[in-house]
């Protein structure tokens, strides 16, 4: 990676900038960013990370071998239209645009491009994202290694087929919210069982971290681990019975299915809108 030009300066762009610098993937002087017109935001990123920003496109793209599309998905049409002439077949285009297919990006650019489309989640802000990456046939082995290294600076990165990204969105893209929802429920129980809210939150968070580490590091399945701590007639069994009575497991399955289907609908609508906009 020689130089990365980032189009868009929101929270995901910042998380990736932070991860890249912290892991020394590329020198900060080779990280350039721009946005639609929020100069204060660019100045903040410059001061916080020591990177460069500009609205001069010749300067932004000069020597860039990676271009990251990190604007709002609805702005992809106007943004790509503005930078189209600077995009070349030698560049790797990295998209974090939810719902925007690789074919749509090529349609907007009006030229064949090497594209990597990603679905990170908000935990990238703390370096714990679960990111899925899909690439088109023009991406080289070297470029694929680069993009995996890039997203590994903010967590786990896995390669998938593009048609699987909607499922990834429903599972891990929206996943942090499901966990927050669970934490909310556990916190709300604290009052009823007589625990201080702050103490309860610390216990809940550590319990989730510990359980996640057990699943990550154990050769046993989550079901096996659950059964091992569920003694007949014990407290855990009493709690699990209530979860089963309320159909909590099926509720989570239905939740993820619904999120996946919504991702498909939104993606189709957005891609259609962007393509139609380009054809007018």
C-alpha cells in the first residue's frame, strides 16, 4: 500500500484510519481524506491522527493505489461522478457502502475496476469489528492480502461471496445491537433482583466477554458449553427453562432472518435508485 485516498470522513472512516495507524500498516503521511464540505471534520481528523486532507482531487488521487468509498450510500452517485476521471483500473476500490453492489459501483464509474466490498460493524471503533469482504474477479492476490490486512486492523476479517453480504449484515453487521439489547434486558433485571445498576453492568459485561472467550478458545460447541454449566435442578436450568418457554432462541433466529431480508430489500432499492439516477 503506497497511498490511500478516503472519500468520506464519518465514524467508520475514522475507525479504519485509527486502526491503520495504530497497526502501522501505512505511514500516516500517506493517508488522505476528503468529504463533501465539512472542513471542521477534516481538520479534526488531521489534528487527531496527523493525516492529510484536501478538496483538491489531483492532490488527493496522485499516487493513490487504494481508494476507499466511505460516504453515505445515498451519496454514492454524486461522489463517484465527481471522482470518476481519477479512478483507474490499477487502483483497488474499497467500499464500505452498505447495500451498494460492486456492479453498481462499476456502473457509476463507467469503467471496469478492482473492487472489494466490505461489511464491518460499529465495533470497529474499538478494534473489535467482525468484517466480511467480497471481491470481484479483477482483484489480484496481492490486493486481496492488502484488503484483509487493512480490515484486520479493526478486528476479524473474513472473505465471503457478495451474495452472502446480506446475511452478514443481518448477523454481524446488526449484531452489536442485538447484544446491546440483551445487556439492556439483563440490566433491567438488576432492580428486580436487588443489584446496584453499576455493579450489575460490570458483572454483565465481564460475563459476556468471558463467555465469548470460552467459545473462541474452546473446541466445544456453544451447546456443549451451555450444557456443562446447566446442572439438573440448578439455577441455570431454571433460567434456561424460562428462555425456552418464551422461545428466545427462535426469536433470535427470526430477528436475524428479518434483518437479512431487510438488507436485501434496501440494497435492491438503493442500487436501483443509483442506477436509475445514472441513466437519466
